[in-house]
C-alpha cells in the first residue's frame, strides 16, 4: 500500500502525523487512467483507534465485527478528517464499511430535513444497493440516523414518503435518484457527503452523465469518497472534475491477489460443455454460474433443473421482488446453483460461495475479477473455473495474463476423476426439479380476497411514479381479468 497526501483548505490540519498508505502516482492533469504502486502497511489493531463514536463501536461489537480490514484502517482516518478519498481494494475487502463508517460518524448528531438527505451513496445496481443497505442500516439505527434506499424497480411512492420524513444517509442508483430530483421529491442542496461505490462499473454501464448531474446539484464544498476495485478509464475524468486533492489509498493491485482462491481453466468440447457444467452445478455447496445474457441464464437454469439440479437465474430482466426471492432461495439453501449475468456480478453478496463457474468466458479481465470476487471472500477458500472450447484458448490466455492469474489448464470430459477432484462435481440425479416459486409472483386472488398487485414492485409497478388508473373520461377504469 502506498500514499500521497496534500493539505486541503477545508480539511483540519493534523497536529500529529498519522500513519496511512500512500500512492505515488496521482491522476495527472492530462491522464485519464489511474496507476499506483501499492505497498504494505500495518492496519489498525481495532476500530477503537479510528475515532468512531461509542454507539458505532457497540454496534460493530454486537455484530461480531472486531478488527478493521486494511482498506478500512487506511481510509477512515482521512475521511473523518474531511479529505476527499480514493480507495481501491478488491471485491469483498470491506469497502462498504470503509465509506459507511466514515459517513455515519460525520453524520452523527445531526438531523435531516424533509426531502433533503445529508449524505448520498451512489451505486450502479439494485443488488449492490441492497447489499450496502444490509450492512449500513443496522449501524445507522444504532446511532439514531435514518438510512434508506432509492432504487429502480421498487415503489416510487414509498421512497418519496421516506424522503419526506427525512433521510440522513441515502443509498441510491443514479437513475432513480435523478427521477426523484426531477419529480421534486428530493433536493440535494443539503448533501455534504457523497460516496461513489464501484465507480468504474457506473462508467461501464453509461451512468456517468447522471452521476455528474447529481454531483453538480450537491454543494461544491462537500466531501467526496470514491471506492472501487479498479480506478481507471472514465473514472479519471470524474476524479479530476469533482474531487479536490484526494488522498489515494490502494490495498490491492488491479489483478487477482487472493491467496485462498484457486483458478482453473477446463478445456471441453462443445458437445461436452453442457454436461460438464451440470456435473459441477450438482456438487455439494453453493455455486454461482456466470453467463453473458439473460436469455442464456434462464436457459441454463432450466437445463440444470431438467437433469435434477435445483437452480435459479438472476439477471436484469427480473423485477426487484423476483431478484430478492431468487437470492433468498440461494442464501437459504433451497437452491445450490445460481446462474447469473455480469449485471449481477458486483451486487451478489452471499456467504460461503465455494465455487464460481464461468460457463461463458468473461469479456475482459475486469469482468473476470469481479465474477471471481463472489468466492473466497473475507479470507475464505474458493475455486474459480472457466469452461473454454479449443478455439477460445488464445483469448483466455491473454485475459488471464491481464488479470494477473495463472490458472491450471485441464482437459476434461463428463465423469472424469480430475473434474470431481478439483470441483467436487458429481453426476446429477436425472430427476427433473420443479422451478422454484421464488422467480414468479403467484397468480389469482389472495387468500383474504384482495386483488394482487400487478407484477413489478410492492405497489405493482416498475419504475416511475404512481400510475393513475382512470379512463379518458375521468372515471376509474375497471380492472380486466
């Protein structure tokens, strides 16, 4: 880990030098990419030494969180000092608590006004927003702060009601937050703190114009915290425009560095690929299978169920309610195999995922690392396997070199001993498994006689504000069967 720091006009000066990481290579005025040379430093022994309020310390202790991760001990002191911070660390290294604890500490003791959040965390996907909320909401409650989410695919009305009551820390996706700003249900003029999580993915998904619009509406004197597994490309432009002399921290290179993760490449024929994937998915333990498209995700999950593997699919085509139920089935063990697209790669946080299988090889090294980051989290062991056909060998070799991975390449066929030894693969039962109800909303009337909402959200609609159910003449439109 390395550091570079320059004093800022709005940050308090330290009377005593503090130990933290430094990055020698900063964003150059003309460069659009981020480069650094990380070195190692001693992390803080406990959260007690980081200057957190007693209520937060008690909440962390109650949750069994005792020792800070390196990214947390490196960035929290600078964030509490009011500096803009760039934090880079691999997926699963504790970035959420790094910016979350800093924001909650700085918000502690204040009060939010109606429709005027005091701090905003921007994330690229709904899944990641829910993951961040699961971590930060209990901590916010312990300090008497209101933490809420604003994401697409969920009730606009409920979100507007929560904003009206006052929100201290708002976790949002750029599109839905922009909707609330346009509708007048949210004003950003009181936002003193903004954290961007997975900024590189927001750039890849085309969200940077919306992110810029949001940042333009917040006070220029506010604090910015930017965290990601990688800091490159268009993120450099964002940093130059909106961060003031940021302190940069890097605790991991932009290549795979998890020592508890094994990487394998299985060379298979096109005829054997489906059968090999099914045997791996039938193993004991949680497995995530990654594919490129949502249609392929549904098709692979269906094929696995037909041969006796309880599998569910997760992709951007599902409503938020469906996504929540799919993840619940996977977390609770009702389904051991989850077939997902890259859209969900950074938002899936499930403990004890022991194997990640690339059914479709990733597009680039960045996607490889984020897919792989679903296993071997927080020091646990994990295995990453990629299935390739002979014509994909050269492309895969170049991709793993860029990712800093040296996988073991093995030629396998269904039923091979080596396949079972590496992954725990076993022959599926062959008895078809019914599709779990987690992925679909029941039809027909409720048991209490009330109508069910339309598919989409808790209020029956995906995106936007409330729907007016009126006829052109102004009367209520009757519901059609």
